[in-house]
C-alpha cells in the first residue's frame, strides 16, 4: 500500500531536513550505505573504491569479495529499493485502473528512495557529462521498471514489455528531476509531475497504450493525495491497535 509520509511538526527543529540514513550492520549493507553517503558528498568520478572501503570500515580485500565495482554497489542498492516497493503493495489497488496502479507503485518507489535523494541528485549531475555512466544507470533503471510494471499488473515481457520499461525508465528519470528538489513531506510537486508524465505516457508508443485505454477518466492529484492520506491513516490506526493488544 502506498503511504503518504507524515507531515513534520512545525515545532520540530529537524522539520524539512532530509531523513537520516539508518545504521545497518552487515558488511554488504555498510558498503552500500557508505557509497550512497559518499555520493551525497561528492561526484561519482571522485569516489574511489578505497574511499568506499574506508568509509565502510573494511579492507580492500573484503570489499573486493563483496562487489566488483561501483556499478555493482548501485545495482545492489537498486535491488533493495525494488524489494521494498514489491513488498509494500496494497491489495485494495488491484481493482484500480492500470494508470492508477502504476501511479501508486511509482510513488512507493520515490518514498523508498527518500534516504538516497542527495545521492541521486549527484548521480544525475554526473550522468549528464558521463555517457558511460548514463548507459549503466539506464540499464539498471530499465530492469527495475520491468518489476514496477509487473507490480502494477501491466505487461513487461517480450519486445513490447521492454519498450514499455525503457519508456517508463525515461519518464521516471524526468519526474525524479522534480523529486530531488521536492522538500514537501507529502511530495505534492512530485505527485503532480508524475500525474502529468503518466498523462503524456498515454501518447508514447509502446509505453502503456492498450493498458491505459481502459482508464479514460480524469485523474486529479488532490484526489490521489486524499486517498493516499486516507489509506496511510487506516494503516497507522490498525498498527496502533495491534500495538495496544
């Protein structure tokens, strides 16, 4: 289920601040977290494997046993995000039209990426002047978007599915340009940008064409925000009840 983040209290001194990355104990997790933290501080090209090992508290030999290179670390982080999105589905969305299901899945992805916002901003800047990196990131994105399409019950196999995944990867990257600068707890700007992008996607050959034809009703961002807030509230209340039992 998609969850709308809770709005911070006006009296909270950390309101609006980026979420702190939680500390994780495993060697692989420490390497991934170390690399993402370094990306928030400097560019992809400026980070060496030795920097990652030092930040993670490992030797180069230990790092080599875990990952082949920096792209492999990014792939591992991407897979973690995929798992978070795929495990957080809302059964109530099954009866919604394809466009609404995809909107929900992609918003869950942005929410799962909250700790990586600064790192993603850094990667986007590096990719604009590093074609090789851009190609590597695109391949990771296409693989992930195949899973996102599948999570939304939209065909992602065969040549047409690959074309859809590529189109969706490009669309998601475009919306991410808004997301990296969206400091609102409810991600209102991101939701609006995604809504517009999905509307344009209906006209992109091969993206969602047939699947979107059954969703010929107007969608309003404020309605989605209200529905997401209601579903989040319902889950929070049920969680409170379970805790009290």
